[in-house]
């Protein structure tokens, strides 16, 4: 699990926007960039080439969840 303070300061390296921590998938997600960055050994790998591209459905679901907060 990542430190809350670290999560508060990390941003997407592509968009400079916020990241969402997905504890189950162990990823940091940028909805704006449609990328999911892996967390390896408790270290976020914020490298675009290592990120998984989100499907449109995944991105839309996350957008909806964010607007409901």
C-alpha cells in the first residue's frame, strides 16, 4: 500500500493531472490520459511505455465514478 502523502503529490507524467489509486489492480490511473501505471514493489512506475492503456469503457466508468463523489 502506498503512503497517503505520496499519493497526494504524485501526478500523471503525461497530463500532469491527478492519479487514482486502484488498490485491487495495484495501479495508479490517469483518466485524462487513459493510462494505468503499475506499482512494482510499492514503487509507482510512472513511465508511459510501462503503462497499460485503459479501454474507453474503463475510462468512462472511472469518469462517472469521479463525478458522483
